[in-house]
C-alpha cells in the first residue's frame, strides 16, 4: 500500500473530551448504542420493527421465519458494529464487546461456504443473487460489512469479522470483473468501493484496491449495465416501477471520471466521490483527481445548503441542478455524513483547510441536527424551515417532520450518525511525516508516535483554544476556519506573526510542552445566498463561527416570517447583533437579535393596508438543537 | 318551481361584445369548440388520446373495441355539448348544431332501455354499476349530461338530449333513496346535485329537486356510505390504493349542513356548495343557507388566492387549512369555474355585490389564465410562481407547468373553460321582478322582457362604462366593485349622488334611453396578504382593478426575486407606480413600475457581502396572459 501523504490518526490515539463532545459521545455510548441494539432486536415497542437480527438468525438456521425489512436491512447491523468498534477503540467496554462478538458470530453463521453473506438473498430470494444489482444492495451491504470489519479489527485486534469480510471480498472478486465470464456490473448504491479501499488498507491485499477501481471505472460505461440487467431472465423487481431509465439517479449516466456535476441520490453520490478520492490518492490518477475537484466544487459551491446539507429534493433524495436550494429540502443526515467523508479525503489529498471547513459545517449543523438532545430520536431529513400546520398537506414538505422520530423503516441515518460521532477522532486530526494537522478544534488529545497535542477549548462556541504541543520537531498545521478566522496566535505567551497558507497556519519548531493560544473571530455574521437561490432573496442566515442559527416559534411567536432584521441594504449586517445569553437549552448558545416585527391589523385576507412595525428581541438557537421542545414552526433564513 | 328572487337572464337575451370578450368568444367558437371536438374524436396527433366519442360508439354498438380513458371520460362530451349549447344560444351555427345533434344521437344510442347511460360501465364494467359510488363517477357524468341537456334545450328548443337526461334521471330516482331497498348512497364527486336542480328548473319536475336534496342530506351521515361500500361484494377498485379513509377529501366527513370550513378536493367542494345554495334558495332552508354563508366565508376569506384560485395542494387537488396558500399551489381551473358558479348563486341568494366581486376576480385571473391566447392550449393548474429550471425536480412544484398543454388525460378543465366563457351572459347580469343587476361590466347588451341595457366599456382595463337603459320603470343595480370602486355616476350628464348599499348603486327611474356614465377607480394597488400567509411576508401583489399582475422573465430577467419595490413600509404603496404602456402582447395592459434591482457580485454560494442596488423599470403583465411566450420564470408576489 502506498503511504498516503496525509492520513487520519489512529482512533485509539485520539481522545475527544470537553463538556460538549463528552456529552455527545456519552449519549452515543450509553443511550444510542444500547437503544439501537434493542431496535435491531425488535425490543423497542413504539419504534418500527427492524427484524435485522432476526433475519441473521433465520439465515444462520437458528430461527424460523421470513425475512423482514428493506433489501439492505443487514447494513443496519454492520453500521452499528462499526459504531461500536469506534466506541471500543476509545472506551473499552467488555460487556458491549461481548454483545458485538456474539453478533459477529451470528454474521459468520449466516455466511455461505463460498463467502457470500446477505440475509435477504439467503432467506427470501436465493435465486436472485447478483441478478438485480441496481436495487439489490448486495454490494452495498458488503461494503458496510467491510467497514465494520476493518474498524472492529483496528479497535479490538480481533479477526473474526475481518475474516468474514475477506471471505466475502474474495468471493466478490471472483464473481465480478471483465474477464472469464464474470459479471461486468456494479452496485446500484455505491459503498463497496470505499469499503474495499479500507479492506485493502488493513490487509494490504491489492486485489481489493483493483476491485474498487474496477467498480468505479466500469460504472456508466455503455451499454448501461442496469439497462441490460433489467431485461435479463431472473431479474425481479424490488422497488416496483423503478427502472434504469433515470441513470443520473445512481450516477451511472457516464463514467465517474467524466462527471462534472453532482447529480442523483445524494448519499450514493458522496460515497462514490469518497471512493474516487481514495483511488485518486492511491493510484496517483490525475484524471480521477480532476473529477473529484470538479465534483467537490459543484457540490460545495452550487448545491450545498448553508447548513452543509445536500440533496435538495425528496424525489429520489437527490441533487438536482445548480442553485436549486429550496428550504423544504431533503438534506438527508446520511448525505451530510457522506459529505464529511468526502471532505476528509479531499483534505488529505490536497492538504487544504477549506475541505475541513465544509466538514465542520456539516458536522455542527446537519449531522448533529440528526439526533435529539436525548440521543434516542433521529432526523432522516433536515429542512431549513418547517410549519407543522401546513407541511403535512404538501408532497414536497411532508417528509420534513416537525419532531425527530424513534426509528425508521429505512434506518440508515441513526447508525450513520453513531459511527460518525464515535469516529470523530478520525475527522479531528490528520498526520503526515512532516507533522500534525488540527482540523477540528475539539477538547482532548491526539498522538502520532511521540508527537502529542493536548487541546483545551470550547470552540466553536467560545473564541479561544489552547494547544499544548510536545514530541520533538515537526510542523503543526492549525486550520484557519473560514467561518471563524484565527485573529491571533501566541506560543508560550509570545505573539507569532504568521500567515495562513492553504487554509492552515503552519507552526514549525521543536515542541516540548509548548503552549499555543489561539483566538478565533466568532462574531455573529449575516450570510447572504448567491442570488440564484431565489427562495433566500431578501433574507439572511445568521451564523456565529460555523454554527448556523434558527428561529423557533417556542422562543418567539408563530409566523416567524414576521421578523425583519431591518438593517437596510447598506448598513453592516452584523451591526445590531447583540449579546449572547446562555442556558436556553442545555449547552445552548442562544442569540438575541434586535429586529422589528411586522404586525397587521385584523382584517381581510388581502388588503392594501401596510403592516405596522415594533421593536422586538428575536431569540435564535443553534440549528442543530431545533425541535427539542415539541413540534413548532422553525425557520433558518430571516428577512433582512 | 319557486320563483327565485334574483336569477340569471336567459342566455339568448344577453349579447357579449367589445374587443376583449368578442375575441375570446370567437376563439371559443372558431378554435376551441372545433379543436375539442377533434380531440374527443382522437384527431389531434400530438394531444393525449381521448377515446371519448369512440367509447360512445362502442357502447352504442356502432364500433368494436375497448373503453379508453378515465372512468369519467363521458363528461368531456357533455361539457363540450353544454359549451356548444351556450354558443348556439347567442351565435346560431347550423353546421355546429348538426355535429352536436349527431353526438346527441350517439348518446341516445348508448343509453340502456332503463335510462342508464355511462360508457365505462356499459363497455368495460357492466357488473360494477353503482357498486363503487366513491370513485365510479356515474352520477357525476349524469350531472354533466343533465347540464348539457338543459342548456341544449334552452338554446335550441330540441328535446332529444333533454329526454335522454329525463330517462336517466328517472332511473336514478328509482335506484337511489332511503326506502324500498334503494341504494342509500351518493356520488364521490358532487355534480349531479346542482344538475338535478337545473333539470327541475327546466322540467318543473319536483322529484328531481327532492333527489338533489336527498343526495346533499344523505352525504356524511354515519355510518359512512363509502366505508360500507368498499367492504361489499362486487366492489372493485378504480383508483388503486384510494380508500374511504380520508372522508374530508370528498366532503363526506359530516353532513354538508354542518360543515364549517372548506376541505378536500376543491372542485367537489364548490360544486357541492353551489347545489347547497340552489337548495337553500329553493327550499327556503335557513340551516343550509347558514352553512353556505359559513363555507363561502371560509373559502373567500381564509383559503382563496389573490387570483381567485382555490385548492392549495397538489395532494388531492384540495383545500387544506386556513391560510395555507403557498405560491406553488394547485389552483385547478375547474375549481375557479366552480367558485364562479358558487358566487353566482350566493349573489342571487343575498343580492350582495361582494359575491360578484369574487366571481369577477376568479374570471379575469385564474379562469382566463386557463387558456392560451391562441385558444388551443390549456392550464389545469394555475400556480402563482414557476421556475422551469427547478420545478420538475420537486413533487409539490412538478404539476405547475411552465407552458400550457394541448390536452390532458384528465381533461375536465378545457371543456369547463369553454362552457364558462360561452355562458358568460349567465354571470354578467341578473334580474328580479324589481329590476336588473349589472354584475360584470362587459360591452354588449342585456334584455329582460321590455327592459334593456346597452353597455359600452373596456372595463376592467379602462375606467369607464356607459350604460343606456330603457324599458320603463325599474331599479338598476350597478355593482360597486371592491377592486375598482365607482367614483362617479352621471345620468344623462347629471351627477347622481347615491350611496352604495350591499355592494350596489341602486338607480330607480322610468328608463327611456337614459345614458348612465360610470367612472371606476382602477388605480394600481399594492396588496398585502394577511400575515398568516407566511410565504407572502415582505411581498405584495400588484393589482389594477380586479386584474392581478405578474412578472415574467421574458420582460425582465431571470431571478425575479431580485426586484424590490422598495417603497418602504411607511410610504404609500402605490406612490411610485407608473403609466401603463400598451401593446406588449395583443390586448395586454402592461405595467411599468420603478423598482430597484439587487445585484450581487460574482462570488461564493454564501457570502457576507450585501447586494448593490440599481434603479430598474419592472415590466408586469396581467396574470391571465402569462406563459404565452415560451417557458420562463414567473412570479406574482413582488418583494416590497
């Protein structure tokens, strides 16, 4: 395996602490992981049935019954195992590990002799294996198995799940390809590609890398595999009515290396882009790298919400066209998790801080919004405005729920959230031969061999961080957040005059318990959309550092569009923004903004009378904390 | 039959003239009627297949084949015949009458001996008659047959279609009711009720009136008929998956007399309200009258668009909840036609001018928008904003087409438009023993016995009308339009100081070629929504008289939300509105408004830089003329 220039640190070498993230990581460990395990075992009464573990028991011959759930139900267990693995890496827990080991044994028992494992096809449709790649999700589930297996091996050193993965990967490698009568197809839902890269990284087996490259390169070749497949004998519909007509949906409209703009199902897209970035780095492929750059640019600069959400339409949970960013978006939690994955890889490829800026934006807004403060309710979609009174009546608004839910029939998001937060150490830092990269400022510590950083900060809620560095001579790359630029840097009390380059302040010295004090500018800003986003015309989003704020009815009143910042088009946007009171919700950094409120007299539905205005202090809370106090109206964009 | 206090004049006694309406009525006569006839005969190559005439031929045994189209396909012919009847009433045309007579003979040939006629059930599902009242539309089609029959009899004096209708009505009267083992149900789509009232008015047969009352009274009684029906043997689904669970959809959630708020499918609703108003008048039923008043108030003051459109959601083409008026509405053309029908009846019930105000609003905006200037393309839905680039990607926007279409698989709207415009004389005037009501100011003439009015006007596009009245002593009721109040009245050059009452100026004298000069205030107004309509916050609609204006990309630029009236919240809304140039489109009264345009520098998707502003003259055109120059962005509501 080629040594990457920049790579995440080992998870066990990163400690995530501080009151903010400790609370989340404890929520995941003590609430979400046990809760999700209960869900997978169908033990939560008022949550939709999962059937996931039961499916494995049936496939393993340990129970009788019929398959239940989505064709990709297995992946819920794999994502849970990956989440558990990351948790065990930093917080050993013998009881949890025993539960995971038993689950892993169950996966092994459900595996065929030839390595194939997928309970849907073993229990429900044994004749259908590999016959409906477009919708069957077999390779998608395999990918999540590989991700779980490599994480579990990294965390515990145990090989059982890794060996299951290797057997399945070897089987896939024999089944797929362009030679010897193999299947020349690829999966309708990308995931196996980036997972094969992980398997390659852990095992060093180059066949897995080449198999990932095959899947990427073969995608979108003409004639289109999915169009051929659906005409073949043995093809059975899984999602009735869905055909291969819309090739952009699963990004098979042309080879990935030729793609210019994000299109189709957002999760599929960013999982594929992540794999493309892996391969571009590993194979030194300039064409693939250029495609990654183009696609990243399109996503971030043309199709991303101010919250780091992506996928604007509920129709196919998809990217649509540039600047089509209505506030009743889809914005699947998984898509922003995938965007973080893509950003991490782009950051490693280019060593550029701006990729971590977007990663941070998605994390602190859409991804964190995906779970309740209690840790046991979840959002699948993350709209920027909700009106509980009218939403249910409109197809493009109905998916936007005013309250988080206990579980989903399609339960991809909760587990994706869990693995992202327990794996946060993989995003927070990176290392190279030359030094250490601080990508997310989070309280805790990080090690790379002798090199060690200890970070004390409440960033991005407070404006300072203190980093103690030790371990000898190396470069320390401190990201200069676009959303919260560094305004001063001092080492051991001495101001350091340095310029940021490529999004980082680079400090190089022989580090021996030196203390770096960093100050950020987290002043409140009013953010405008490019004018092409017509729904945001005349409105601004309020940000403090990377934290996007929203209005909720419960803090103000209904009819949130009655509030107007009223700063005029030529006054500084932030001039009238006020002090920050704390404590509205646990750990909430709420904002109070002087605005005016338009009030109309009681009257006709349509009238020529203008509204009167009165001064009002508008309360805004961080977007990720919305909908924790019952169903109520919420809006991110405020009239200016 | 009880003599109504106020009733429409006979259609043949009303002449509609003037350049504006002559052009429309000629379009209907020379383009739309022949075009729709060709469509019904499947002779228009690039329009969706209709099958309507063919279905009748098959049912009549004159052709072989299978039924084609919707379960209510027959109604397309009946609405066409009604439209033809109204046209013949004012513009005799032997060739057209011969075509209509042949079509009527075909209907007669398709009628069973017992009077039943419906080609779907005769050709496709003979076992299913009256077994799925919720979705079968048998009584709905019967209603359109009765409307056509009465209109054709009134226009031509020919009884053939009327006799067909009478035979069917007698059959229905024997099949339905609460006694003798009859079917105690009612139709899932109201229409037969108001049609039976028309049949009663023409024939004097009181059984038809009582049958209409039965259908209204039985609706919504518990246990719910549709819930029982769908469990019975012989029930066959027509629209798979649709059950009786959502009783508000077809207004069977409670008896009509108890209903307070408009709910469910908008066309069903207003057709029912029209029948309720007929019965309230005919039966002097105060409870039914009170229900009509409540429902009218709810529709007009809580759930109606500024264009007179109703039905805000594409989900079930329905009313939703008060103030839920997003600009990507459904606003079916038929629903506004039905609203005009309801308004006409409420006007007759109460003699109040405000009902005709709403009738006028719906007519000049949504109804006229339903057809192209060429007369051969149609809108089914009438949104208040369209962006052709993004709309197709979103389920709640996809129904809003940027261009009118040649025909529809569900082709209710074009024929409904046709019968409304050819029957416009029924809306323009009304008469009572005491006098004549001018409800729509339209060039032409009207007679009631000896009484005669001759009107010269280009209202509502110009601000004056001259009415020559003759025929002796009677009261002349001149509507005082809420949208264009009368500012002066002169008889034979002498100003008349009168006060409006109940929405009318009442002039009483012995009329002998007296000339009344009327001046209206049609100054341009900026109209605000009640604040509960959150999507219109910070915006106004521009109206001139009853004419609502819109911006189109083709006259200005894309990104129409970049234009801001900028009159400030305390300046008079109309202060900066400018002169009206003509001629942008044929007969278009365009507006030029001084606004400012916000311009952003090229830049990031999100930025703290504010836009610059520059002065701009915004062109607006009447809403009903939008989308006649290719697909382009359109918006009604303008930022203020």
